[in-house]
C-alpha cells in the first residue's frame, strides 16, 4: 500500500502517504489498520476512517478532557469520578488521569483489540494509563453499560467513531438519556460530533436528541488537522447552565493549581471554543 485514502465525506477525501503498514485485520467489530506516514506519524483507522495520529492526537484528547473537567471543577470541590465511553487508544484516559482529584476513571470500550493494539503500536498515547490503579477498564458495549449501571459520574466523555457501524448507537436519544441518568447532579457530558461543514445534519440531530435530556445543550470547537473540513464540534450537555460560561479567572486559577502542561488547551482556548460561528449556531435548531 502506497497511499491510504479516506473518503468519509461524499465527493471529498484525504490521502496519506504510507511508509509501511504495521497491522491490518478485521476485528470482531470493525476493520482496523495501523500504518506509518512521513507527515502525521503513526495512524490508526477504523473502517477506513482515521481515528488517531501521533502527530495531532493531543488536540482532540486535551479538548475532550480538560474542558468538562475544569468546568465541572468550578462548581464542585473536586471531580472524582469520570466515565469514558470508547477511547480505546488511551489518549483521553491519559489526560483525565493528569487531574489529581480524579479517584476513578471507568473506560468502557467495546473492542478489546483496539485497546491491545493501541498499547502495542501507540504506547506514547496512553503512556501507561491503562496500568494506573485509578483505571477501571471494562470491555463491553457502552450503550448497555450506561443503561444498566448504578454508578454515577461527575463527567461522561463519549469518544466515539462517526455514527456508522459500531458507533451509530452512541448518537441515539435513548443513549443520551442514559448518559444523563448516570451523571451526578450538575455533571457534564461531552461527545465527539464530527465536522459540521461536511456533517451538518449530524450536529442538528445530536442537538435535538440531547435537548430532550439536558437543560443546557451546545457545542464547542477544536481544529484537528486529520479530521478534515475545518472546525470539529464536540457536543456539550449539562443541567448546570453555568458550566458552559465559567469565568476565565476561575479557569486560570484551577489550571495553574493543576500544574498540567498542555499543547492546545488553555483557559483562554476553553472560553474561545464555545464562541460558535453563525453557520454552526444555525444548525442548532
């Protein structure tokens, strides 16, 4: 294989020069390929859609994690329990564990192969996070887990694929309702929600479905080069209507106290990410 072509969006695609293919197989749930590139480093794709690269993974993982945790930390003494649905590469798990207040991180991943292969081929992403005593790894269907568990969480992070194949069930009204159920009062839900320039209907559908369960529903943005198409949106849901607009000074104080080094997230980026351009706001209807 000389090139890998991702054609997620109709009429448009992106191409990666492939230096070598390290792994390719059909897992129990999806087609998985890992390959090296000269531009983005090592890449993992599921069903021919890029999921993570070693070059830009920090952007997505930092924004999915630190935004809800620092926002929630403005309302409670500490964020102690976090649930991750998906996230088998360990990047979000790594970032969550950097918060010393977190006592337990439950990661529910449907595909054991993703976890095992990520640790083998992408050790620099999880950097030992799966071995942390605070990590509770559960190989199971995230939909079933949130529907049945009696546990409650300060923050729920849904690190899903796009709403096709195994990831489709993580975009339903009933799933969002169950995520709301497992949150502690005033907790926050964050979801992966695609690129609205190419996937506008996905954002509108998510907004309508989440709006049935949460008092405050919105989106915030990050720019991840390999998630092509401009802004990537991350879904936001909470019953605490103050969390989305916490004071910059409070974020700066918490960020300084946490002593976490980041490459994309900052209190200023946190605030700016919720300032949505009109074409995205127009999709929230």
